[in-house]
C-alpha cells in the first residue's frame, strides 16, 4: 500500500522519513529565503538567486554535456532570465 502524499509545506517543515532530510532542510531554507526576497527585488534577481543557490545552472550544464545537447537547456534558462530582466516586473 502506497503512503499518503504529504503536502509540500508540511514536508518542508517536517520532512518525511525518506532518508533525504538534509535535502528537504536545504529546500526549506532556500524557499524561506527566496520568499523573503519576494517584492523586494526584481523577478530576474529572484530567479538568479534561485538558480545560484540550487546549483541548477551547473546541473543543466552537466546534463546537457552528458546528453550531447550542446548547452541547450542551460541556454534556455539563461535566455528566460534575460527576458525577465529586460521586461521587468
């Protein structure tokens, strides 16, 4: 029998026993800090902080390299952030 899903906010406050408590604690900390920035910085700055904090850009670069994608995924994320910066809001 499958376990009942745990609501996202509840899982961040009290990680389920999955052996990934450190990852959940990191996610909770990152989300708390990003939420605190909301409304105080531009959207592109919030995106940049999220990408930097999580190592997402590096993960995409590795994924692209492994898949022989030539950096397409990473380029798409950078393009999205550039568009957010240029358009503001």
